[in-house]
C-alpha cells in the first residue's frame, strides 16, 4: 500500500503572507523545492498547481514529488487525485485549510498547511 500526500499548493502558499501573490510561479517553485527535501513519511507527494503557479514547476515527477497541473480549478483536481489514488488502494492524506474541500475528500485524512510547513 502506498502512502500519498496530496498538497493543495494554492492553500499552502496562501497560508503565509510573504508576498507570494506577486510571484505565484516563484512561490510554487519554492514549495516544490521544499517538498523535495522535506521530512515527511509519505511515499508520494502530489503537488497540485493551478493558474499562474503552473509556470513555476513543470508537470511530472521529480523523485517522490509528482506535480500535477490542474486543467481547471485546483479543488476539482485534488478531488480527482484522491478518488483515483483511493481506488488504487493507496492511503491518502490531503493538506489544505479549505473546509469545504476537506469535507469533499472524506474519508481521506486532512491536515493543515502549518502541519506541512513545519516539516519542510
């Protein structure tokens, strides 16, 4: 069984008021770099990017981080990733502060952006 962490990049980046809105692509790139070296116990980290953030990291896999470019909104892609992974038998955890999204990915465990940022 594979453990998968699905990251709502917009929500994680948006949780820290460090000027990310001036450079969404750069903020996505920094998050991606931190995930590559971060201290998590997950086999795969799925980083979901939307909008202007997609320019910061190419779609595809780098080591244990799989970057996915949402074709529309990030929430729909996160729900799709959770459903697909659970159907494969994976254990899925989602990082987001979006309560509506968290309710929509149940029974996946939902963790806060601060939980992730403390580990990367």
